[in-house]
């Protein structure tokens, strides 16, 4: 792991960072993209996990069905 940015390294699990990469037309408006993404964040005072616990899962199961 030498030469990597150790700021993101967890002592047990290693790299725990998440990134989003945008590939598109030049010029992209980075300021607008950041603003739009920041507007999606839930404020800490409003983050109550129990409020979302019973929402339906929009993703299908990854388990194979029995034949």
C-alpha cells in the first residue's frame, strides 16, 4: 500500500473511500455539480434511520431462484 493516500485507509479494512467520477463534455460546471450533489444530502439533525427502515427495497434480489 506504499504510495497511496493513507488518509483513507482503515487499519483493518484498508481503503474505505467512495468516489464518484464524472466523464462528460468539456466544460462541465463543477461548482453546479457539487451544489446539486450537496442539495441531496440529509442534514444530520434530520437523519433518523428508523424513518427509512420500512421503505420498499427498489432493487431486485441478487439471490438465484430455485429451479
